[in-house]
C-alpha cells in the first residue's frame, strides 16, 4: 500500500485544462453585464479544479482504492445490515424511464413509475402487516420523525394535547430521541433489565396520560427479541399511547413475525438495510413509513392512490401533517428495493431472515469462549460481545476494531449500544458464506490470543492501512473543513 | 430454494446448527410469542429470474416519458442537465457505493477525502466558509436552516418569500410545526420578493428571512437588500440557491447570507422522478458548531501523514440524542460524490460556460416567445427559467406537447392561483435552438 499523502483534486489542477464537452452555443451569447443588475455579476470565478478527464478518473479511482465496501470484503457492522447490493438493482435504477423522469410531469406520462411505487407500497404493507405505506421519507431518521409527527397529529385531533412524551429504551439508536425532539416531543428513557430487554416494571412506571408513543426496535439493538412485546403493547395502548416500530432490524424477522401483528401502530423501514439499497458511503437511503388505519388520515402529502386503473397523487388530505420532502421520496432507492423484493419473493425473504439469524448465532457461539457475552441466549440477526476481559489486559475494543483492519475486515459497530461496556455489535447478514464467517472468527480468536501474548500489536494497530490512527482531537480543536489554496492569505484553519 | 444471493448450503446449515447446539433454525426463533408468529407465507408477487425482472422493469420504465425520449422544458427545482459520462463510472466503483458512513477512517480515506473535496467545492460556489457533507435534498436542507436560525436566535418566527419553491415552503412549514415555529410568507411584487413588505413584516421575533436566488420563477433578485433588512433586525439571512447559477452570479456569501442551502442535482445527478438528489448546507464561520449532519475535517495520522475524519460530532444525534437540534443521520453521500465528479469535470471553466449557455438559451427563448406574441410576465433578469401566459389550459397544452415529443413546463396555477394559465419554462444547455423553436411552434399550433 502507498503511504504518501493522496493529493486533493485541487492540488492536481492546472490552469487551462478541461474535463468537459459541451456543444457549441447555437444561439447568440448573452452579455451578462447588460443583463444583471450591478453587483450581481460574479467577479471572482469559483476556483473549481481544472483537470483532464483521465486526471479526474485516476484521482477518483485512487480514492476508491482507499475505501472499503461490502464488495471489498466482510463488513459485519452491527445494526447497519451491510449485505450484498445486487447489481441488477443498479441496472434497474439506471433505466432511462426511471432515471430521467421529472417529478412534475403530467401523471399520464409517468404511470410506469407511479405503478412501481404503488406496487412497492403494497408489498411493504404485506411485509409489515400495516394498513398503508408512504414512500416519502428519505431515510430512517426522516421516517421516525414523519411517524412521530403523525402520532402527534392523531393525539391532537383527539383533543389530547398533553401527550408529549415518547418513551425510548436506553439501548435505542440516537436518532430515536433526536427525532422525538425535532417533532416537538419529549423523551423519557425506559431501562433495560438484566436480560437486555425492556424492563416491564420500569415501563409501567413511566407510562401515563402524557404518553404519546413508545419507540421500539425489535429485535432490539442487542440483537434480542423483545419477547414481552404483547404485554408492552397492552401497557402502552392501555394508557392511550401508540407503538412505534423502528425497522432498523427487520432483517431478523421477515416471514417470521410482522410489526403490525405485534401491536405496532406505525413503522419505518430502512430500504437501504433490509432491502439492499446500497449505503453509498452514508446515503442516500429510503425510509418508508407504514401505519395502521387510525393514522392513515395523517399521512404526509401527497398520497399515491389508484383510481379507475390509473395512478394519481392525492393532495386533498385535510388532516395530513403536510409535506415532508419535495416530490415523492427517494424514488431511485425505491426502485432498487422493489427489484430486490421481486428477486427474492416470499420464500426468499423468509430464508433471508432465517440465514441471517443462523449466521449470527453461529458466530456468537464460536466467539463466546474468547470474549465476554453479556446476554447469553439465542440472538436474532446480530449480537453484542463485550471487550471487558481484553480491557483488563490493556487492550480496548477500539484497539480490537483497528486490528481487524489488518485482516481486511471492517470492524463491528463499537461502543454501542451504550448499555454494554466495551461493546462490539456484530451483524454478519445472510449473504456471507460460512467460509467468510470462519475467517473472521479465526481473526477474532487470533486477536484475543495476541491480547494475552503480544498486546502491543493490537494496541498499535492498524499496521497495513493507508494511514495509521488519525488525530481526531486535532481535527475537532482546529477544524479544517475545506481546501485552502496556498497562494491566498487566508489562514488554513477556521476557528 | 436456491438463490444467487444466499450462499448457505445444506452441509453449512448442518455444521452451523451443530456448533450452536440446536436441531433446527426454528428453535432460534422460539422467543417470538406463539400467538403472533406469522404462520403463512407473505402474499407477494412470485420471485423473478434476473432476465424476467429486467424485462418487467424495462416495460414499466418504457411507460414513462423521459428526458432522453423527449425534449424537456420542465424545471421547477429539477433539471435536465449535461451529465459528464465519467460521473456514473466513478459512482459505480463499488468501493464507494457499497460502503457505509466512514466511521473507521483508516478504512474510508477515499470517501472522507471525496466528501472533504465536495465541502470545498460547495464553499467555492456559494462563497460560504463551511459546508457540510450533504442533506437529503434542497427542501429539507432549507427546513433545517430555518430550525438552525430559530435555535441560534432563540426566536420563533420565519419569514419566507413566496418566490421560494412551493414544495420547499411546504416542507419548511411541516418542520416548523414540529418545533412550534411560525412561518409567514413574504408576498410577491412582479415575480420577485416584495422587500417593502418584508420591511413591514420583520420584527423582534423573526429568527430568519428566507429567499431563493435565482427565485422559483427564474428571476435573479438583488438579495443584498433583503440581507440588509434581516441583519438590521439581527435575524439570520437564509438563501436557497441553484449552485449552477452561482458560477456567474455573485455568491450569497458575498451578499450577506448566513446560511446558503440548495440542491446539487444540476451537477451530474439524474432527475429520478424527484429523488434521490443532494441537498447542500453551507454557513458562515460563526455558525460552524450549529451545522446539522456530518462534517469531514483534515488532520494527521501518527506518522504525520495527512488524513480525513468525521469531526465536530458533538453536534450530532448519536452523541447528543434528545439534545440534538437535528435528527439527520444518513445523508446523500453517493450523490455528493456524483456532484463532486461533475463539478471537477466541468471545472472552473465549464461551470461558467454551462451557466452562460443556460442564460443565453433562456434569453433566446424569451425573445422567441415575445416575437410569437406571447406575454412573458415578470421583467427582471432570468437565469434558466421564465414565465409565459398560455393561450389554452396548461394541462391540455402539456398533454398535446407530449404527443409532439416535448415535456412542457410547470403549470404555475397549481401552486399560485393568481398565475392560473401560466407556464414556468426551463431552458437548460441541453435544449437546442431547433427544440426551442419547435416548442414555440407547437404551442402556437392550436391557433392554426
């Protein structure tokens, strides 16, 4: 591997080079100084790079080689469902009739796109056991907020203005409480019990007349199924609250149990997790929301409906929470998810969850002798180990994660959920072969041995990556958030 | 059932069950209460082979009119632009598109550096100090800007110009509802924001003033005046901007913007029936620690080599939880990469040339419509859109144009009742002189 600085695209720029090809202008050129009012004609050009097409292609190819994706190797990042991203999905999303369609075209000219969306909604209704689905939300967190806004509107429509509290387990993802805040609701934390499940007694204590909703991931972020879910639903519904299902972990339960049947009133799905939308280095995702009947009037506008065999967007929704995003959601990601569902079928989706769970339990059992397993029971699609034992020998979970890089594996999610000391959350997914799982297990066992025999090699890892550990403190103390051209007098850092 | 995405064999399954110490996969699901176990199979359409799937999806896609099969004059926030072919080649590198958020920087330097470059390019175009790694789209980005303003000023009202994209305004209102923030709309005067009205509406409770530049009608407003009104009142000035236009326009950062947002869709990102596109979010230095979403910063490794990391994460939901001011987690990283590649390919010269082509072709189209006797309403300078009063109902006209191989403009009556019968026409560098002439002729055809 190369260990030199990788130049920025700005640093390979040279005056006079171009990387584009526009047709000759076939109309008279407008004189901008005659058109624009004084002060609005840009004086200094934007200093974008000047490079040839090959320079640019080489630059980004070099960057891609400094990046690890699922196609590069195993990526058992817990709660992120880093499964294979099928290539046929990419081909589908690039079909011109999907990629080059404008959202504001006459509806008669986009029936194919609307039909796909409608069919995807119907499939997600069946998979979740809900009554209706909207594809509008752009990501999981956006879906959480959308559903909470709907729940809030539902309570307010009932004159229930004091339902302002959202109950969230201490093991939940950070977006849950943040989404509640953005929806104008207050978070109440419910504790986990010694089995890693929601503490039912604590739940009984925190619910009340002010409960708007309980947000729950099931299986939870420890990978454990909340087996008291029916009792929890009864408790929350008993006081007039709603149950919200965070679909981050749906990959564990397809064909086995549906959120709608467990008593959930609203759900969001991460199509970029369970349904193979590529993660794209951080996005774009897609976070459809499904709801039960009572919440349908509050769905965001517009709602896609079928009328006389034609698809149309319905804007006449007086109780709707309003528009949550321009246009109709991340259509391109929804096309990919649709292609995936149609590739798998009902039986295939059930096998997905069965194999995801089998793979996780296999890894958990094989790793249990070498690391602490705080919750020793069958897991679902992921499990959490603790690095407590290794920490006592001076090796932290962060070190273990960095050492895994030397083996070519992306590390698990670490230090999450917050209720496990030195946590490592491992999610293999169903698309990985037993040989890959075994290779990762062997690497983990070797690292556990190194921790006892030669801890420095772990503490000083990684040894093979293009950079060694980076100084995050410096990055935060003296933020440099953009390229500063050396010839300018501007200081390099912004304070 | 065997499937190409599922490598599990019968012998794998047996060995793994043995290692776990259970007799069947079902045992691993025994913690699901029997009462709610799903005891049938999903009622879904049958699974398709790769060949059949592509056939079916191609047929569905073929039902849509698209901007390859038609000459598109539809804009209103989403545009048919030149997409350098290398953009799709770069974003098809699966080291990029199959990666997660770069939480392990040693394994993600490529993505982190690409985002750092994106942030830098957005700063160059907008004239702002700091840009984040992207937002969902221009509309939610504007809404987040409003929330930032309310939080920063501790005020509870936003003033938004009616010349801001109607769907963006709707999104701002929905977010504001959640935060109990009032949103009032600044009226129009000849297709531009009425700054006199702004002056009379602004008060001590105004957190931010929001305008669009160029505005929804394509008009290039002199937003400096709005900035001054906002700042005299200690309100933040928020500008939603088409980044392509900024190649030739004085950037918002030089005109007093505290926050500049918008959508980078014009740079290499397909229309895709409305998404995914790529919101951007840029601020002045003083607002650095209030920015929503991810930021990439430069630093060094233990040997002094330059490297990049996610930074200032104390702002974000995974650290602050219910104290976070935004809940955004995933963003549009891959589309930010697409935009970066397009901005690199166009480069310093190309963005100017492309923007100038948009303006020149739009001016040509305006003249052509005027010469054909149409009223082009609103007299200010245009970027790549303008408004024409039509001689027949716009929906009928658009259906007629489709038959002639043209995707017509946006029917303004849908969102501006006073502009019933008016069409917002977009002319990008993709449109030829012949196509513009054909549009005018086809619109005329009803009289013939």
